[in-house]
């Protein structure tokens, strides 16, 4: 076989990337669908007039995700990736049913807690690493990251329409069905993983104290905390500043999301082809910081809010696509699953604290206080990112077959 054919992505690698990205998409769609509408829907629930409880309902998913990401990743090393993923999806489906049947804000919080206990992200990304060669792993991670971004965009557009048609209970029921669909994908479409990688395992402590990984983990924490804080207050701002009814919010989300993807793709291509990963990465953090700061200072104007959504989506989607790729490059070769477990744990903590803290801050300091706080956290991330070592080269090209093809 020629070097060119050997260095191209194999059929199994493409199949692994598409099928694993679809698992993420099916699960994350259910999580994201509630973001644009729940803060408004909560007013119809007993206890839903308490913004702190509303934020807790949004972020509770992230709390249990944070507790279970590392255990699920480790369990996948022992019991097999697929078994752990299926088990986690079943738990997620059960939580969706609890939330669908909820009659007050407290039962909704419980349903979100159970949903989060199905913490499969680390196991899925570790499986992606198992099924791909190093020179193609970044592409597969980017496929997964892009699927999350696309689903997030789709959910912002479709959620108000779905809410008007089937209500919040219907959205949670649909979330459960999507989880069961993802189980079918795992069972029938995802290639079988290879045996565990030989050699001694890297201790968890070594991953936790890796300063490069710490900077990236801080980044995903702040990014998802900011995202959740945004959607505690943005739906209300679109109504109060633009008199825009909830069912029409897609008229703002759709153009902003589509334009953001058009602007993000060239940035990612430039970063990879010109080996400017760090430049693009830091620039996206600066854009995030400036967006949140402007919203904090001038967020009482409709066009500032809509323009802020566009620039936020550009920064968010760029960073969401780059961070998993950077983790896969920096992590020790035999500790990618552990590193991804820690990464997903910090991401989940960001989701939880963003929802809970965003609700509390909105109650006591208003939307502008939420944005100013998030911009301060982004400043901290910027300081950490600019002090990273310039160690983000391209992965070396080899002609080694994927592990799945080596028997």
C-alpha cells in the first residue's frame, strides 16, 4: 500500500468518527434544547419564580456529570468502552423521563441530576482515540467537537418551535428517545474497539498536576460556565429589550449561529494549515472576553444583545472545536482517557456553576452583573492561555495502521 493511501483516513476511522459524533449529537441535543426556553418555562412551575432554583435546574446536569466523568472513564478501561457508554445512555434516558413527568421545579432538578449521572463523554472520546491513528485523531476530535457546536446551534433555533408545539414535557420525552437511539448507534454502527493499550498506566495525579492540561481544563470550565450564565439571562433580555416573544427568538439565533460557523471554519483551517493554533486560540478567548464585557456595559440595548450573541457564538464554536484537539495533543499517550475524563469533569463543573451562580447573580445583580463576572473569569483564562508553552505542534505522521485493524 502506498504512503498516500496509508496516510489517508481509513474507512473504519471515518466510520468511527461519524458514529461517535452522532452519539454526542443525539445526547447533547437533549441537553441543549432546554437552554433557550427553560428560564421562561420555569415561571409556569411551582417554585419556578426563584431564579436560583431555575439556574440550579439548568446546571444540575453538570454537577453529576462532574462527579461521574472520571469514574465512567476508568470503568470503560475495565469493562469496555461500549458497555459503559450504553449504561450511561440508559441512565440519561431515565433522567429524561423523570424530568418529563416533573410537576414542580424540584422534580425537574432531580431529573436533571439523574440525566447528568450518565456521564459518557470521557468514554466516548477515549473510544475515539482507540479507533484512530494519532495523525487522524485530531480530525476525529474535531468532528465530535463540531457535532456539539452544530447541535448547539440547531437547538437554539428549534427549541422555541418545539416548546410551542410539544411543551417542556414533550422536549424531555424526546430527549429520552434520542438517548435510546444513541444506544442503537453504539451497538450497531460504532466499530469494535481494540484491546487495551499495553504498558503501565499513568497515575491520575500525574494528569492532574500537568500545568499545560490545567490551563486547558480551566478554559473549558470558564467557556461552559459563561455559556450557561448567558442563557440564564439572554432569553429574558431578548424579550425585555426587543419585545421579542419566545417563539420568535429563532429569528435572532439562526442568523447569529449560521454566520458564526461561516466565520469559524476559516479560523480553524488557518490555525491547522499555518500552525497558528496558539494565535487563533488566544484570539478567540479575547473575542469572548470583549463580547462579555460589552454585554455587561451595554447589554440593555437589543442590538447590542443580538450582536453580542453573534460574537459569542464565533468565540464559543472556535474554542469548543479546538480544546479537545489540544487536550489530545498535550495528554500523555497512555493517559488520554484519564485526561479526557478530567477535561469533561471540569466542563461539567462549568455547566453546573454557570447555571447555579448565573441564577443567583441575576437575582441579586441583574443581567449586567452576570456578564461582568463572566468577563472577569475570561480575563483569568486569557492570562493562563498566554503563558502556555508553545508546545502545540502537529502530530507526527506515521504509516501505522489504526489499532482496530491490527487485531
